[in-house]
C-alpha cells in the first residue's frame, strides 16, 4: 500500500482546485496520480476537511459487547449452561469454539463436571481466579 499523502500536499490540491486548475495539471505538478487528486477533492467536498477517513482494520467482532454481557448474565444465572444453549438462546452468529475463546478471554473457563447424565457430561463455567 502506498504512503499517505502529506497534509501539505492535500492543502495544495484544494488550493489549486479552488483556483480552477485541472486534475491532470495538479497531479503532474505534485507528482501524484489524478485519482488521488479526485479522491482528496471528493473528501473535501463532502466533509470540508482534508484529514483522511479512519481506516477500518481487521474483521468486525463476531459477537458484540451487549451480547457478551447477556451471555455472562446467563452463565451467572445458570453455570451449567452449554455453549450450544447460549448460542441458541441468544441467536448468536458465532461457532461454539469462537464463543469458548471469547469467554476464555474475559476470564471464564469451561470445566467438565465428573458426574455424567444421559445427555453426556455436565459442563460448568468457572470464573478464572485472578493471578497475583
């Protein structure tokens, strides 16, 4: 990816565009592409600012902070809830392993209890003890 255009060059583009110069002549004089001139002029026309828009880096979170709070409340209410139940109850768009990783990040561990039921092992969430 190319280096960002300096604020000084952005100001020059706006100055020359306001004077009526063409995109090609501005691009040639500042040693940038015509497309860059158009992009910066469009940004200025829409926002009255020459500062670039913030970049959206990375993927969006698979689960929002509000959903995490609801999940935490449910875990506190019912510690033996399974990941699958949490996903179904809150209609989450995340896999079981993804939810498990999220919960581990916020301090929950997923322990399998030693007693076995007809459906399988009973799983219990435990809050991780803070390490000092």
